[in-house]
């Protein structure tokens, strides 16, 4: 259970840090968005839930084969996921 805790704290913590340092700002607020775009408060809630689920998937993959191909794929998708906010909101 310690490993699960570390996965959740690590993934969610890094996700929150990246989110807090790459805020959408005025650029995003000024975009023309469709009416069905969720309210701003929904994004941190949804991403926290997603990151918890990603952490659980990583923990389960790690338990099965810590150095296997599936763990490499999980780590690669997490890196791409973490890159999203800096690319989208900081680099536009």
C-alpha cells in the first residue's frame, strides 16, 4: 500500500505543480469557445480524478513488471500528459 500511496502522491502532486505553474491566463480566456465548454472550476476536479486513476494504473503495472514494456508505455504517456499544460498554455 505504500507504493500505491507514493504513486498517487507523486502523480497528483506533479500534476498539480505543473497545473499551478502553467495557468491558462488571459490568452485562453479570450479564445472563442463553444457553449458546452465546462466551467473553469471543473478542470482541476476532473484532472485530479484522472491523475488518481493514472497513478493507480501505474501502480498496478509496476506491481506486475516494474521494468517491463507496459511500465515504459505508462511512463511515456504520463510524460506526454504532463507536457500538455506547458505546451498548450505556456507555449500556446
